[in-house]
C-alpha cells in the first residue's frame, strides 16, 4: 500500500470516527451509533459492552446481518430474548459478566456460531439445543452454576468444541 493510500485510509477512519461521535451526541434514547454503521450504513460487528444496559435493545435483534455481538459487562438479567435465534449470521456472541439466568432454546438455531461466551452469569441450566451448534469452536461457561447433566448432553454432541468451565 502506498503512503498516499495509507494517508487516505487514515483520513477516512478519522472522519468516520468524528461522524460516529457526532451521531452519539445526537442519538435519542441511548441508542448507540456504531462505527461500522457510520461508514457503510449497516453493521456486522456490534459492541455494546460496558454500557450499563438493563435489557437488550429490541433494535439489536433486527440486525440480522450481525456476525459479532458483544453485550458483555452490562446489567442484563433474566433470559436472553428468544429472538436471538433470528441472528443467523452470528459467528461470535459474548454475553459474559451479566446476571443472565437463562439461555433460550432458540440459541441452538445459530448454526454459524463459532464462539459463545456465557461466562460469569447466573445460569443454572443450559438448553439441550446448544448441541445443535455444530460450528461452535469455543463455549465459555465459567462462573455459572449450570446442571452437569445439561453440560454432558451438550458435550457428547459437540466433540470438536473447546469447553471453558473454570
């Protein structure tokens, strides 16, 4: 890449950052703009970590082109919405460090998912449908009090998955 191309690329990134910050200043109701949206009009990676969210914004569940979603380090409680199963293009989902108590069975519909971090929540059970995630390379369950029976059912079917349990 020539020096002029590098300068142009840096300028585009700076302008996109300024645009995203300006949108943040104008955003109503705590809707966070995303740099990817500012550049392309759509978003494949959405980072909502450390936003003190109490619930997952409904608008997130309509972003079916998402490949990565990070909602870690928030105040999310209860179960993830069943509509999470609509995010068919997700490859990476990080829900760690929340207070989630449940994972919907629809999570098993995320056939492209490769990385799932459910660590440090308040999960006591796991849906057997997680065993449908044939492309899953890593499943992080550390810091939860899930059923060993649920885990065994999932482990038997996901033999190529790395399970992080502690």
